[in-house]
């Protein structure tokens, strides 16, 4: 006959074993929006790193070309994922939809500006111009609608944010039209268009990482110090520097038709 203490031990073990299944944490598969967000952030971070290398290195050299290729791929894919994320989670990431489209058109047209002869590039620029035009209209409409809201915000973003992206999309559209309808396009102009588009795309990536949603990973003291705005300012200054070096040197013309 078992003693009461042994019976109690067996009962305790049985109860413990019965409790184990309910205490185990079940593995939950990540949802599509979480996977998209993770990939978007990872590739966006990579784009910022290699974009810094490409922008700071001497143009045309091996380091610049290699870093630029990685930047185009990482920035392009991150932009497309950002657009998908904005569509999936429009309540909190709607502006990312527009920024993603803009980033994708900028890097793709930036490559076209220097690598494809104008005759072949024309049809691609027509498609890109159409996307930029639609995106600009949508951004202006969103910004205008946000001004009618009590807090002047739409899906958590201020009207100024939409108008700022609208300005970038409008500038890109004007550049697209120049590439489409220009009878003669100089090599200097093609390189300037490449620099402008890549730098604006880089500006968007850095803004997302340091002053946009990515700013939340930094301590409040750092966020409030204003230091996170320095990367964007640096990008704009370097863009102006390289544009100045490009446009001040005359180069031969390339026929576009």
C-alpha cells in the first residue's frame, strides 16, 4: 500500500504534467505585414549605409559604382515593400505608400538617366513620369484634405508631410518630362539627373530612418536634440556640391531622338 505522501507526490506530478501543455507558449507565425515591415526596415538600413558610401566617394570610381549598385537594389526593393506596407496598414503607414512609390521611381529613373541611351529610355521615362504625376496629385490631395481635419493630420501625418513629398514628386515629374521631350540631352545633364534622383531617394531613406518612424528607436533626449536632422542636411549639402561640380564642366551633347 502506498503511503499518503507517495500518493500526494504522484498526484502533484500528474497535475504538473497536465499543466505543461497549457503553459507552453504556442509559436505564432508572423503576419504578412510584420514580415514586410521587417524586410523594409532591414533593406532601408542597408540603403542608408551603402548610400553614405556612394555619396561620399569619388564619382565613377569602383567604390562608388559598387556601393551604388547595392543602394539601387536595396533602396528599390525597400521602396516597393514600403508601398505594400502602406497599402496593408494604411491606418498608420499610409504616407509610406506614397514615399515608397516615389523612392522606387527615383532610383529606377536615376539608373536610366546614365545607363540607357535616350531613345530606349524614353518609353521608360514616360511610364515613370505617369507614376510620378499620379503620385503627386494624390499627395497634394491628401495634404489638402489633411488641412480640413481638426488637427490638420491624415492617418497620423501632418499636411506638411504630404505637401513635402508632393514637392519631391513634382520635381521628379518635371525632370522626367525633360528626359522625354528634350531634343538634345547632354552627358552633364544626364549625370545631374542621376545625382538629383539618387540623392532625393537617399534623403527619403535617411528621413525615414532618423526623423521618421525610425526615430522612435532613439532616446527622447536624442530625438529632441535635433541631431537626427543632420544626416538629411548633410545629404542635401553633398548633393548640391556634386551637382555644382557636374554642371560647371561643359560636356558634349547626346541626341535623344
